C-alpha cells in the first residue's frame, strides 16, 4: 500500500497586484506563514512595519509577500533565533 504524504498547510493566497502595503496585511501574511512579527522585524534590522512602508511608498502588498516567500526558508530556519526573541520579550514584558 503506498504511503501518503503528511498533510501540509495550503499556501496562502497572494494579494492582488493593486493592494496597497499596510501593516495589517503584513501582520496577517506573516501569521499565515507561521513567522512571528518580532522575528521578521529583527531579520529586517528592527524596523517597524510603518518604517518599511515609509521607505517603500510605491510597494504593493503582493511585492512584499513575494519577497517574504523568496526568503521563507531563511526565516523558518532561524527558529532558534526567533525562540530567543520570544523569551527575551517575555522577560522584559
């Protein structure tokens, strides 16, 4: 009998090309990918979502999603780093 592959999370839908880049859209997409916001922010140098949007005023949400997906393996491979961020936040929070 053939073995079945474990169920994987279905890929998130990408935003339409005209959808503006917003903090809410960024947070939702990261959540869907299983990437904690503090981990992503640390990966981009500690910038807030608002700062990223201000630095890239013409970007659309889909373009940003594509950049995250291109680097998804790096972000997910840094689980130990992300876990450390969570512990640091709990200690200071």
